[in-house]
């Protein structure tokens, strides 16, 4: 039985570039674009903080580092490749999982407190909270009447 990759009707040109890159990697014996994956990130802002949420499924907590230096937030990590039953006669029909190291960097505004950054990791999600400085938060201004 031959397996055929499903291709939806609307294909992004960037996906085709990724597929080509993956094929070239297989030609030269590279596995799953080693070191060429980027975890998805969402950045949200509230009145009190910035919240970075990074999807890192399959990455051990110990393999992730978070650093702030010169107002730049850097997230690094590595996802180890896991295979069952290593064998030379193993044929991959579909290999879309990504492995290797990653790094994401974000320039932080001067209105945040880099000394109070807090990171949590649970169920493959890394949450980084960067609180705003008190002077950066909006506050109501009372309007007085001129007499």
C-alpha cells in the first residue's frame, strides 16, 4: 500500500518552500530539518503586563531557558528526537515532526520591569509574564473646576 500525502486545495507557497527544504534535507541525510523549527508564540498586553505564550510540546522543562538582557527577552530550547525501534531498514512515509534547537527573541519596551519577569511551564506551554512599571500604567486624572 502506498501512502499519499494529503494536500488541501488552498496551499500556501511557504508550505511548498518548506516541503522542498525538507526534501533536500532528506537527500543529504538530515533528519526532519534538524535545528530548523520555530515554536508558535502569542504576545498579549493588558493594563498590568505583557504575556508571552510559547507552544513547546515535547520539550522538557529542563531543556528550556529564558533570559532578559539589554531589554531583549530570549527563549532557547531543544527538542530531542525520539524514535521507537531504530532500524536501518525503517522507511518513513511521513516525517513532519520537528526536532533540534530553537531560539526566539523579543525586544521589550522600556515601560516594563525586567527584574520581575516570571515564567511558568505546564503541558507544553511556556508562559512568560513581564509586568509593566507603575509609571507606565494608565491612571485616571481627576478634572477640577476652575474658580
